[in-house]
C-alpha cells in the first residue's frame, strides 16, 4: 500500500462516507465531505483519489466532478453510487465506477487500481518525454560527445529504469480490464 495518498470520500449518507473512510484510513490519509460544496472546499492538489456519490442534494456528483475537472485537479475520481451506469457516463470525466452496495475488498482494490494507474501514467509520460530528448541528442551529437557527457549518461540510465518499470507494470496486468484501465487516460494524437 502507498502511504501519504489522500483520498476524499464524498457522500451525503454520512454513515456510509464514514464507513468508507474507516476502511481506507489504515493505508491512506482520508477526508470526508457530506455534500458537493464541502467536497469542493476540501479539494487540494494533494488529493489523489476522490470517491464520489452521484446522487446528492444540492450539487450532484456529476456537478462536483465537472467542477473538479474545470478547476484543473488531476485527481483520480471513482464514482461510488447507487445509480446504475447508463450512456450518460460516456462524457463524464471519471476514472472508474462502483455500484452500491460496495464491499470493503472491492473498494480497497479499486483505490489501489486507480492509484497504480496514476503512477503508471506518470511513468509512461516521463518515459516518452525522455526518449524524445535522448533521440534528439543522438541525432545532433557525435557518439564521442554522447559517450563523454555525464548528463546524457544519466538520461540513458533513467530511460532504461523507466522502461523496466513500465514493462514490469504491463507484465503484472492480469486482466483485460487492468490493461485497458492503464491506458484509458493517456493522451491521444487525435
């Protein structure tokens, strides 16, 4: 488990929000919010995962999600709701969806999965950025210049390290859903 990850649990059913928070507290720093306004007030850049109910009085979960994205937070958002998914979810910017009632193990696994996806996404983005820089230097510099430059050698080592981590993460993916989930948020060229 990852220490220091902040999880914001948002649900107008206080007992349920508190239960989810209790399940998560041993592994994460958890805050609860009991309505949409409280959720937005609690949002900070340190919030990694938001567990968000869709159907709440006042600001709905959909509204909260839209505002989180408008305000530029890149937190992972898991809708945890009694609302069965329908075609309206296509345009919503969440990372995953759990339908209540939710078992403790399912909730913990979901948080682990979205955190792992976030770490994988960061690794792969850094990997591609560094590979691009490495290729540019290799096109512009002589082999001798590259061989004697410490910064270039450090760059090569970091590329190799990231490549190994990305490969290891892909190798650990055991289901189609894990594989698709890891790639769903990567930017496309469209």
